[in-house]
C-alpha cells in the first residue's frame, strides 16, 4: 500500500535539503513574527481550526469563491444533535472576530490587537504558491478607526519580511469605500459593464448582480477593454472615506513606506471597507501576493457585535518561504541549533555510565544524544558526525574504570581525557 499526502497539502520536514519546507525555517519565521508582533503590542489568540460554516457564509461572504467553491466542509456524525455543518477555516479573520465577541473582549480597553498563525484550508486548484492546506501569519486590530492603524498593520508585515532580508516588495493600496459610497460605485460599475456582459466570463455574469466589484479583478477577463476602462472606487469615495484614504497615504509617506495605488485591488473577501492592500513579489508570478489585508468596519456587527471597526492582514507562510528560497536568502536560517554532545559507549560496563551522563547533560541544558542501535565505535563516530555534534564523549571500559572519558572537540579535531564529573563544566567552558 502506498499512500501520499492529499493533493495540495505539504509536509514540513526537518532538514535543510527540503528548502522552503524545512521545519527549521518555519520555526524561525514564526519566531520572527511573534517577536515583531510583541514589539507592536499584539497578543496571541488561538482560535479553533474548525468553525460553523455560517460564520464564513456571513463573515467572508455568501458569493465569494472561498465560500461557494473552496470550503473544506465537515459533515458531523448523523446522531450529532448539533448537526450544523462545520468547515475547516479558510482564513483567520472571521474566527478571530467570533472569539473576540464570544469571550467578552469588547469589554477590555480598546483597541484589541491580536496575532494568530497556523494552517488554513481552501479547496483550490493547486498551482505554484497555491495550496489546499496553507499557513497564514495573521494580525487584527479591533476597535480603532484611525488610518494610522492601517499604516501600522502594513508596517508590521514589512518589518517581518525585512528581518528575513527580503527586498523588492511592492505595496499596493486602494480604498473600496463603505456602505455609504459603495452603492453609487456599484451602480456605476453595472452601467459600465452591462453592454459587455455577453463577452465576459460566466463568473462575471453571476457576480454582475451580487458582487460587481469582483468584475474589475477577474483574472479570466483580464485584458478585456471594459475591465481596463472600468470606473475606479477612488472617484466615488464619500467624504469620510476620502479623509481616511488621504490619512492612510500621509501616514505611509511619513513612515517612508513606498507604495503604489492599484485601483484594481478589491480583494476576494466581502468584509472589506475603506483600505485594502496587497504586498507583491515579482518572483511569485501569477500568485504574487505574499500577503493581503485591509479594513472591515462592518464585520464585527455582522458576526453579532456592536458596530466596531477592524483592520488586519493575512500573510502566506508558504509564499514567503518560497520566495526566500528562490532569492537564495538563507541568512536568517543560518545558525541552526546543533547537538552539543554525542555520547559514545564501548562495552557493557560503559553503557549505564553513558546513559547516566546523557541525562545529566540534558538536565544541565546541554543537548545530548546517544546511539540506540548497538553500533560499533566507528559507526557511532560516523553517526555523531552526521548529527553535527560539537563534542563526542567516548566512554570505553578502561576509561570508565578510571572515572574518565575522552572528549573530542569535533570542530577542532582535538581530544583530551576529562574526569567524568567535569564533563559538564568542560563542555560549558568551551561554550563561552
Ligand atoms: P487572503 O488574501 O485570502 O486574505 O489571504 C492572505 C494570504 O494568504 C495571501 O496573500 C496568500 O499569501 C495566502 N494564501 C491564501 N490562499 C492561499 C493558498 N491557497 N495557498 C497558499 N497561500 C494562500 C485573507 O485570508 C484575509 N483573512 C486577510 C485579512 C486579515 N484581512 C484582514 N485581516
């Protein structure tokens, strides 16, 4: 029997040879994200990986691709009294809003600044940088309207990738207005596209009534003259949205963040209002958004809270790590942890002494390992070398009787006899 991972799901593995799938790179990226989030005053919330489908239908949007085509649904057992359908989360924002409300967090001093990370699931067509199981680094700020927060969120993401050494990013921003100004814009879009419906794809025809904004970023109709000449949201913003938009741009300028305005960005989730943004990298080709986000001032109310503004982003971990690999950027992953000591034992009498030393080393915070396969001396030495250990402590029967061991410094190739009770201090001394 040969079973493979489900299509579109990846194993994250220990070892440099796995490139972007090297688990050490993932750990470092998560560490960097947590560190930057902490610097910005964000705290971690861990929502479940499964939510009721209704949350995504109402939160992300009933007509979005995510909900109509890409949901990983779970069918509960037939005798489950709570037989509402559940789904694996396709993104974090809706679940974080639910958790914020369900746990009384609006009663805390606002704003609430949250970070979260982990797997998300979308039943997509698998291609480069697009998976069915993927991972996001996510931040959200609930309860602040100030465009300085939109700028903060953009800057936070840029700080994460700056620590990885990634350059050449393009920050694209747009404003898609609010329920005040959107109807006028929708109408303008419908008037513009109506004469061309026959030439546009099936999806665009369905979206025309329910979600005409998506007509301007449809990939299938990209290049159609009607798409090129479509009216742009920025010309339809109400005073409030315009002030917010100008505020955002002036904050980005004050922070020295280069950006481009891309009126084609509308995003694939329905909850956005005002600010939307995407950060692109040319190396990713068609799937070029490393991350995306924006403001969603109506979402918290939709999920059952009082009207509360919100803004955040989701960053694709696979995409960030794939670009780093393509760019050959290994510096942030260079100092991989090494094994401090490998304990080699020879003969029956040395074995219990070796095992005791092994646990003493670990208790002292020195990483250590031993052979469990009954290897010969030569094979143990070879294995210790493969483990990239700094020291090999060799316990032969004679040495054990003298209360000593040979300690080999693998980097320098030197070897000396050390009394057993001084091995820990010997290894430590060499550390500093
Ligand atoms: P999104 O644009 O759907 O937004 O996803 C954010 C990022 O997740 C994308 O830019 C991409 O890097 C990654 N991503 C999405 N789908 C896939 C996939 N199938 N394979 C690999 N990577 C993928 C959201 O999810 C929003 N919740 C972001 C947000 C947070 N907006 C406000 N707060």
